[in-house]
C-alpha cells in the first residue's frame, strides 16, 4: 500500500489515564499511570478483600491490580439515553470513544445524515468496522435465575435454568453483550448505511478492523469509515479465567506493576479501554476543509503459528520459548510494512510496541525487533494502562497517530531494566522523522505492523 491516500482525521480514546486523545497523550508525556488496586474501581466489577495484599496467595495478588477507568460517565456520551440499557460497559466505552473521534474530525455536526439531504456525505457513504471480543455480563445478572435452580437438597438443577432465565433475566440481556454491537450502535447513531463489520481476532482485532476500513475507502464503497477497538481484562467474569496469560506480580509502587519488556516481569496487568479513528480519503478531506492527523502509509499482516498452536499447548504456566507469540510472524510483519512503504529502518522514528509484561510474548517481540528493526526506540502504552484485550492494538494505533500529530515521543513509564535489550524510550523525545510504526501481535502467532506518516512528508 505504498501509494495510499487514506488519512486519519479523528481520534477518540477512553482509558484509565484520560478520556479524549489530547488528555490521553498528555498523560503519557507526563508519565501518568492508571495502574492501581481494583479496590479503587467505580463500576460494578469485583473488588479485592480489604487484606488482599497479605491474605491472598502471592501468585494470585496480581489479579487485584489493574487499570480501571474511574472517571467515565456514559450519560455524557450516549444518545439516546435509553440505548444504555442495551449497552454493557465495553459498548459504552466504545460508543464514547467514537463520539470523541467524530468530534475530533470536525464531523460531529454532520451526523446523523438524513437520506436525500444536500450533504456531500450520504448515509451509504459511511461505514463502521470495529475490533471486539467476547463481552461478559456480571454474575449478579444471573443470580436470581440461578437461585431458582437450587432444589430442596441445595443441589443445582441445570435443567431448570431455561425456565428460570425466561422469568428472571432481562429480555434484551443478550443484546448487551454481543461483540458486534459497538459497530451497530455507532453506525445507528450516524445513520451509517455503508459497510458494517466486527472482527474478533484477539489483540490484533483493532488493527485488522482498520485495515478492512482502509479497503472500504480504497474500493470506493465508503467515503468515511469509523474504526477502532474495545476490550477489557478486568471484567469480573473475564477475571475468572486468566489461564491464557500469566498473572503479574504487584510491586511497589503499585502504579509501576505493568512492566512491558522487563525480563523480571512475571506477567500481565489487566486494563480496560476503547480507541477509535475516523478514516477518510485525502482528497475528500481537502474538499471539506478538514484536518489530517496522520497518513496511513502501509500495513502488513502475517501469521506463523506459535509453539503452543503447533503442539497444541496454551498454558500460561508453560515457560517454553515462544509457547506464546511468534518472532517470525512479527519480523515478517515489520519487514512487509517497510517493503510496502518503500522505507528502511532508519526512516522509522519510533515503534509503538505491543509489550505486555508477559516474559514469553515480550521475548518473541524483542527478538523480532532486534532482527528487523534494530536501533529504533520503542514505547508501550501498556505500561500506563495495562493490557486492554481487543483494545490494545487500537490504543497503539491512536498513540502512533498522536506521536505523528504532536511530533513528540512519550516515554514508557517505569524504571529502565538493566537487562532489557529493547531500546525502550524513557524520556519524552521529539520525533525526528516522518514515520512511526505500530506493532501488535497475539499469543497464537498473528502479527500486524502499520506505518503512519506525517500529513506532508519532509522533502
């Protein structure tokens, strides 16, 4: 995609360090951390016991550390308000991020578009593609139905659950938790009648959604695409299963417990977030007098199965090299994006990496960076907000776009590990080239590299 005319015109972020792209980026620049004890969360999610730091087994304490968003009020963003009753928290976060991105693009007064109006943008010209994941309801929503299934001997009768759920569970319950609902709700709010899709691909879901959105613009089946991702690893039901990635070890201060690229890190700190981009063709933006945040220069998606996928094994307790992640896939993605753009390593000003704190995944990424992008500085938003599941790739893309727009590279929070081989950027630094690469990958072996560039490259 070396001659892409697709540009990013709007960004929206809802995260534990800030709501709104400028607030989020300033927090990164100022090394703000959103990592804290989950006793500070304000949603209806599980909280630790008061003495969790001493009563819980050491290997479980990391479950109670995360990056919760504590200042989010969905009523400020969701219209009509009644739609909130069929939106779980993740959908609300994504809807808010999308409204922020649309406003950032200067299109907030353009939507919803009335069919047949004299607007240059018609409903069929607008599309939405989102990266998503399984959304889980809180156990409390099933409590009454479950109680009705307990017989006189205190045994649970599963055969009674269907009838009990019909009476005790909200009729529209399922609509709150369908993975495709962020794309639906955002599309409905704009009266978007163009392409609408949802991709559930783990951590690469957001970048994959962006790639599909770009394809829609390049094929001429849309003129405005809203794309992004949303996810969480601190939903109460999701927390009941953390066997896919190892659990982090809390450290002092607790705010530094998310430690990407640190060989001493034991695991991953969970977080929650949503990030959205507005994508348009450059000529359409110029015609409406819009502002370009960054250009989409190239992308490459590769898959080489991890050792865990090949065997098959998927235990977070297994420390076999590349049991999770694939350095080969990551290298191929990096090299493919560079080749497609006609660029070399020296053209890349910084890499927004996927470092998560999982020593196995981070090692695979480290090996690929040293091989295919040597000498390029690396930053990881995960250090500040935790691992945000299907939102993680979109968070990295938005971070990369902000680096391009602000001409500044924010530092990765945390002390520099003496044994870290990746050149992690620890102090705010001016961006000295026209290009930033964003890298996202999964435990299974998928990897996507995206290169963003300035609106007008330096001659």
